[in-house]
């Protein structure tokens, strides 16, 4: 049985069921999600390998080979048609065209389920999905349950990495107009024990870790790589439950009455992912699967769902491909775009650019064009690039411009400075493309001889699709200077 078969057995059936990794019903063999590729803007639906099974990641990999892919639809498996698509502007604009949110990369969150590869939804700040016309979800003070499996190590403190029930207008219509899972380190409203991240319930104009609108020490900091998060609510009652999605059982972090000002609720029934009710879109996180139910699921039902999630066998897998990079090596990195192949990644002060470098260049220029590969400051499975002439300074993106900055010790710097090599987009197996860990739609790209973290199409000039594959393909060689 799948999670939604278990909820149905408990008389609290799923009214929305979303996952890019697997079918959530035993007999579901329809599309799980749609990807759109950058090369020609065509789409492909990704389905399970068999009914009730794991997503066919190989079909995505072939379709997306030598180009970029975005997750453009996360299909609803419940039959209600509650699909999630690119979030529209609301109280806040997203960063994409016409104020829409960004779509997530299809390759930012690879995992295995019992050894079979699948992809989660890695959402950078600015990403968001929504359905403002959902059918069958709770409205008013009606009861509902929900769970989501998230990456417990990918979060930030911005508003709001949410999954669940929100306003149909994408604007803040007041306390009680939302009921969604929140995950992260926001302390602007409630917070839990320690330094976070925490599971909280977003009930609009408030993230709640328990009854009190501030700290609730029973709401623990989460450190599970895969985190099962549960929020449920009915008339003057709600609960927060959670556990390790890879083993063991659930713990109840809160169960009790509504906070003051939130009884009765005014739920509106739209569905959000990765954003706040008003389309606040500064948060980040990773979603693998989740559902919304009608009725207030029993703890027994949820415990069976947790057992089902554990049995799915979520595990981490590699984020890199292509030529092997080795921490400790010192390299120089050559442009491969025709007409520019005498240029190498270098820096002039804090500007990271490409410059013509050769064996007869000055020692100063050779050092400016040489980089020490180190273990990724923000993720140990990827890499960072430390300047040879300025140790302690690394290539990082800031407003998607690559800069050479001194490590300031923050998590933001570390993740801005972390890049995952993959097989080069131009198809030459001896070259690499260097994908941003924190914005996996973006790659090291030269544009007018300056370096950017660029997406394949987008609102900035340097996101131009023309010449993208060549501009993001790099020949990583022995360094000019060590
Ligand atoms: O409740 C927290 C946030 O406050 C909501 O997600 C958003 O709509 C509002 O800004
Ligand atoms: O960076 C040099 C060139 O600038 C790139 O190849 C092109 O995309 C842009 O015109």
C-alpha cells in the first residue's frame, strides 16, 4: 500500500498527493511530474517505473541530457487534479517574468529509494509552486491532515518554506487563512528548542511551534537528513508531529488547542509549496513527497504512513558527474566557447572574469588564473574554488555575479561558494560544467568575459540561451601557478 491507501483506510483520504520520487497509491501509474528542458522548451511527463513504484529517473536523464531541465508541474495523484504549477505573483512578486516565482531545477535533489534513483524538488530562494483552484481541500474550519518528506539539512530563516493550505488570492487575508507545514529557522514568529531548524504550522501572520506564539521547548531542532513533517488541524485542535523519514517512529511535538486569534480557522483551500501564503519567496528547502487529506488523521494512521515512508528507503546519492575533481588539486579553468579558447577563469580584485593567459604571462596573472579545489564549503559532496594568490578567498555568487570574496564564515557564504561539477553541457566528456549547489538552475558562465552563475534563459542578460551550453563548458587542467 502507499501512503494514500493508508489514509483512505483510516477514513481520512488524500485530497492532494504530490511526489516527484514515487507513486503515493499502490495502483497509481500516471504522471508524477513534468519537466521542461532548456534546449527546445519541450516537456516530458515522468511516471513511476511500475504502478505504485519509484519515478523513472532514467527517462528524465535521457530527456535532459546536455541541457537544463526545470520541474514545471508536480501532478496530483489523488484524481482531484490539484496539480502544482509555477507560483503566480501575490502580496509579493517572484523573480521570474511577470512576477511569477522560479521553477525548481530537476537535478538539484537526487536521491535513491531502495537503491533506485529519483529526484526531489530542490527549491532555492525565489522558487514557488501553487494551485489557487484546488478541489476537495479543507475550507473554513474543516479538518485536514498533511505530511511532507523534506531535506532536514536544506533550509534558511526567510519566509516561508511551506507545504499545505493557503489563500486562493496569494495575498495575506489574515490570521487563520492558512494551515501549512513550515520548515526552517525563522524566529520572527514562533520557534522551538535550540537553534533550529524547526517544524512549525503556518496559520497566517504566524508560524506556530505550539500554543504559545513564541518559543515552545517541546518543538525540537531537526537534524535528520530526511524529515517526515506532519501538521493537522480540526475545530480548535491541531498538532505537529515529526520523525526521521529513514528510520524509526514519529514524535508528537504539539497537540492541543488553537493559538489565541486562530479559532475558528478560515482556511481557503489553495495549495502552496516553497512559499508563504502571500507569495513571500525568500525561503529554501527540498520537498520529496507530501499529501493533504480530508478529516483529521489518527495517530495510528500517521504511524503507518511513517512506516511506509521508512520502507521506501530514502538515501543520499552523488551530486556530481563528469571528470573527477579532487580536493587539494590546483587547477586552471579554460573557456571552451569558440573564439574565446585562449581565455581562462581569473580575477581582478573581487571581479571574477576570463582573461587571456599563456605560459608567457606574468607570474601575477598566472596566479590570478589558478584555483585550489577544496571540499565544498557548503556541501562536502561538491567543491569550492580558493584563490591561489589570495588564500581564504573563494569564488562565490552574489546577485548571480561571481565574485572573489573572503570566507566570512556564514552559511550563506559557504553555500554561495559551493559548486557541483557535472558532465559538460557541450557534450565533450573531457570538460565539466560547474553547477551552483544552492541554485542548481545556475552554472559558471562567461558572458562578455565576466563570470556569472547563469541560468539557461532568465531575466538577466547573462542568462541568455544563445551560446549557453558552450559558455558553461570548461576545460579544467593543471594550474598555471601553485
Ligand atoms: O504566517 C507567516 C507568513 O506571514 C505567511 O506565510 C505569509 O502569508 C505572511 O507573510
Ligand atoms: O564571455 C564571452 C561571450 O560573451 C560569451 O561567449 C557570450 O555569451 C557573450 O556574448
